[in-house]
């Protein structure tokens, strides 16, 4: 990637060239003689890894927005700064979320699969009937950058916008999205046709969407998750999909990645992607540039701009 070339030019950098995450032992070895660690989503930065940095490790410059794979408490206790890359992946992740909405509602993936299998017999009046988006309601949980970007796309497809957030958006932003704020998530759940998860993974959002809340959804509603797997109780979601108490789901994130529950793979009313929300050359390069900016700021004695 171009950003690795830039890092090599600017810093005394060592790279994990395997494109696979290091285990705890490998990470501990990497930080033992480093001032800065640049982990990705698959690298679990535990207290043990952080302590291996001794007094030298000063910055964990995460390559990504989510930081739930980093033991923030341990980092802060040792005075280590943690940064991320906000904003860089907003538009591409919103594109992917909207793709999942369209795919699951209109059954596009099913249609392509049927055609590739050679089973298409021509146009038929009741073949692969999906659901129109026009006039339907989208509920966004977590109306940050990505949630708002998704809302803009959804409005263009004729969806009305509803959202639940820790706090209400400023009035001009809310008006620009023509979005209705629901202070209580439970009140929003029965009113929407599509639920999109766009909030960060925190102790407070763990299993935010569980059996009881899933039961509040309409029987013909869809769930979209492009945030983190454990925000949704996966067992409860699978049970709802198997029983047909919700119509379907579109997912780009999973519990225990890269493992994907075999039950999900068997379900015909689920669209599954391999955590590729930010997977464009432009976005991954922009993420890397943010990492470089944060490292450069630290080297200059400045506060990194994307400090968590």
C-alpha cells in the first residue's frame, strides 16, 4: 500500500507483511522495542501486550475507527496515548450499509445466485418478489458520521429517517436529514422497517439489540449491522431469523471474527459480507495518512489530533 511506503520513508518502521494479525506473543515482541504501535482490527492489544512496551511505548495509533480491541484502561494507566482514524472510512462504510439494505430488501443476491446456477427461466410475475424501499422507515442506532452518511443515502431511496443516539443531533443537522429523534430505543423499534446498527462497541452497547428488543420489531423488518458483532445478541438474532419473527438481516461484522456462525451461513434470509466496509484503496490510504499525522504530531511534541 502507498501508506506503507510513506511510513518507511518517514519513520524507522517495521511491518507485518503477512496481512494476518499477530498473536499476543508476536505483538508483545513488536512493542518491546517500539515507540509507536499501529494495530489493525484483528490485533488484540491486551494488558499483557501493553505492558511489554515497558517505558518506551508512547502511542498506539490504531488503523481504524473502532478501538474495542485495545485495552484502553491499561494504556491510559501507563500514560500511553491511543488514537484512531475518524472520518476516513465514513462514506465507504455508509455505501456498504446501503448496499446491504438494498440487497436484503430487493433480494438481489438471491437473483444473481439463481442466474449463475443456470436456474433462471425468464421473467415471471411473482419471481423473487422483494420489498420496495420507498415509503419505508429506517431506524439508525448511532447517528454519528456513518449513521448520518447512511441517512443521506437512505433519504435518496425514499426512506424516512428515525434515529436513537446518546444525545440529540443539533437542530440544523436533524432538519437537513429530516430525521426524527427517539430518546428511547424501545419506542423506535416497532415503528421502523429497517434497523441499522452504527454505534461503537462499548460495555454499554454490548448486546444492545437482544431478544426482547428483537421481539419489538415488525415481522417484515430487516436488521443491518456494519458496526460490531457483539452489539447484537447473535444467538437471539439467529433464533429470530430461523423463526421468521423478523424478515432478514444484512451483516458485515460478527462475534468472534473471522469465525462466522454456521447457522448464519445456512440461512437464506441473510446477506453476509466479510467485514469489508472500509475496503477501498482510497479509504485505506486515507486511514493510513491519519495514522501518519498522529505519529508525526507526537514526534513534534504535539497532541495527536485523533486522540481517543
